[in-house]
C-alpha cells in the first residue's frame, strides 16, 4: 500500500463534502440498500443545468489562473487523477489544477479541489471554485488577487465582507482533513496551514478562510464543526448500510423541496400525519421531544397552554391553529378580522426576474390609479423593462435605468398632484438586492440612481412587502409563496409550468445561452410569466382589503 492509494474505508461507507450539509435522512436513504425500491423524484433539469453552468465557470476560471501561473501550473487529466496529483505533489508543483486527494487513512472520505496551492515551507492548501457569490459589499473579508491565489498575498479587504456559505467552508475543511491524512498539508504551526480559498461567481478575487476561526454557533471553529458533522453523518450512513436501527427518521425541512427522496419521505410523513408537515426544522423536533408527534395531536392541544421546552419562534397558539387548518384542508386562515394593507391613489406592483447570480434581466410593473387617472397620467397597465443580452451585461444598466426612470416619474407625478403613492412586491429581499446591486454596479451610467436614492425608497413606508403582510396577518398551512397564496384570492397563472426553476430554462432559450439561436417565443413567455406575477400580487392585496376576505376563516374560530 503506497501513500497515494485509497484504503478500503473501515466504516464501509464513503462520504463527500456535500453530504455534510444534507439532511440526515437523505444520508440514510443514500446508503440503505433497501431504499433502491423506494420512489424518487425525476431528475431536476434546472439542477442539472446549474451543474453544467458551474462546470463551464470552473473551466473559464482555470484558464485565467493557468495563464497567470505560467510554468508553475500542472493540470490533472481525466484518468489516473490520484496518481497524477500525487506525482505533481512529489515534484513540488506550485499549483495543481483538478486535484483529487486519496483517502489514505481509510476513514471514508472522497474529494478533490479545483486548485492546490503550495506554500513556501511545503505542503498544500485547497482553493475551490464555485458559481455563487461569496462576498457582499462591506469590509472585513481577507482576499488576494485572482492572479495571486495564495494566502501569503491575502490582505483585509475594505470593500468586501464574507457572505456566509457553510457548504464552502465545510468542503474546505473536508479537503484540509484529507490533505493532512495524505501528508500533503503544510506542517502544523506553519502560517496559513489551515487556510482555504474560494473563488466565487465574480472570479475577481480569492476569498480566504481561516478554518480554525470560530464562525459557527457557540464559537466553534469550522474544523470542529466539520469533525462533528462528519462523525454524525458517518454513523447515520453506517447504520443504514449495515441494517442497524436507523439513526435518522423522516422530517420535513427546507431541503425537502429539492431532494430526490422527497416522494419517499412525503408518503411516510403523510401516512403518519407527522407534525413536520405543519412546522419544520427544530420546532418539529422540539414538539416530538414533548411527545407531540402528529398533526392531530398538535391540533387537539389547548392553544393557551404551551408545553414546556419548546423553542421560541412562532406563538404556540398559531402552531395549533396551523395544525387545525391543515386537518381541514385550509391553505390560509386569518389572524385578525380585518387585514391592514397600505392603499394609495396611485399603486404600482413590481416584480423582478433574475438569472441566478448573473443579473436582473427583467423589471415588470403594473400601474393602477385607484380613483381613475388624471390628464397627463401614464395609462394603467403592465410594462416590462428587459435586456435580452445574456447576463451579466452592461445592457442591464439601460433596462434598469428605463425602469427606474418610469417608476420615479409615476411616483413624482403622484406627489406633484397631491395624491398618495404605494408600490408593492412579494418578498422584497430579491427586489431590494437587485435594486441596490444595480445602483452599485452601474453607478454613474445614464439614468442610474445613486445607492442613497434607492435606499431611501426601500426605507420609505410606501414600499410594501406583501410577503411580510401575509406572514403577519395570516397563517398558511401549505407555505407562504406567491404560487401558494394567490390561488386563495382567485388568481391563476396562464402558463401551467410557471415557476422560478422553469423560468431559468426559458431564459436560457430566450437568450441563446446554449449555442442555439435566441427564441423569441421564450422571451414572450417570460414577459407573460412576469406579468402574471405582478397581477397575482395586485389580486392578492385587493382581495385582502375586500369584503371577500371575510370568507377566510379566523384562526380563533378553528
């Protein structure tokens, strides 16, 4: 047995870094031989496309890095990757691209790094390349130039702060442990020996993480958090593989909506009327620990008497009402007799479409003069402000400037004629991000507002987030997404496939991202989809302030 060979895992199972951020039940099903007969979701084309996009991103970044590194660059080919990596390490190559690290100690790890960077004292630290943003505007991040991907060139960055990405940090820790076991890591005590780098979507700098820093709850370091998770997930996988009692039962969490095993878990949860169908995550765990494992058991409780030991969060009375609503098949119930929603003389519903982290390619707005338009007013109706150049593109500046100019003009005319104004969106987090991001990216270009102007609008009470309104005044037994709530108000989308994931595929066709000619029909489809989203937002708020809302049961009456 040589240092470059993989040992057979003593545990009988092998995990990669992605397993450490996955649901424990998924780990069980992935390793249980009996689960082969269980139903699984069909492959998600949007997920497959994101993986392909990430692969293309890595190729582009690798070409940039190789050009800067020159003779110090070694690329590991598609075959014999462990052996090729080991040979490059033995030769002291400064940079090794496409490295695969052996599981020398046989504990059951597999993994590779886009880049291994050799420190002057010897030994390698990992750098990974990802297709998501790893920093936000701010300060405190430690970065080096992309052309200098080494922690020895890193400095505190006055323009960036770290965006929390646990999956990246845990992957770096996974590689750190593998490198150390293989004897490829810097010696303990060497400066930066336990650092790892991330190159994000913007690919302009390398963000460096000290894996011994306490970024986790309770001040735990990334390496400490990693070791605990790896031991836990290994135990779950071993129990599943050996037929021992399962260490992880089904429970609905956020990850479920994209998990291939959701059909299996959903059937089990529905059959048991599991309490996580109403409340997810730690709240469901706490209820089970209190002996309340089913929706029926939760619904039968006195909402005024909270069991001891439950986690803070949603009021217990609301949790009981949600369970009662679920049992009656009600998607929405009211907390209050009348739902307060800001209304105005001039109202605009806004929805933005973005392509992942690439950019905002479409701003849609639906104008309504509540008491009728005045001479000189913009006519009521929907408008789309779009760019069909693949994002990111400077043409976003034009479309955003056109949207902002029109929007600001409507707002200014309302003020000049003594009328009130309000604008609405559904979940302002997305719109606010791209409003501010566009102002920053295109600062100084024609028609682009300053960040201060945009922030002043966001802070103004006239900007209403209906998602927050729904969260405050309604209980939603099946989720609070617009596609879940708007049907209760009588709205339906024209396109039966309308949804965020599908819109990503339509966008690729609309701009010809995959080499085919751009499809005009998909552009029109996206505009109709956006028009429906703003119409759904308008329908929802008009419904909430109409007599029809009285048909929605009150939580106190359940």
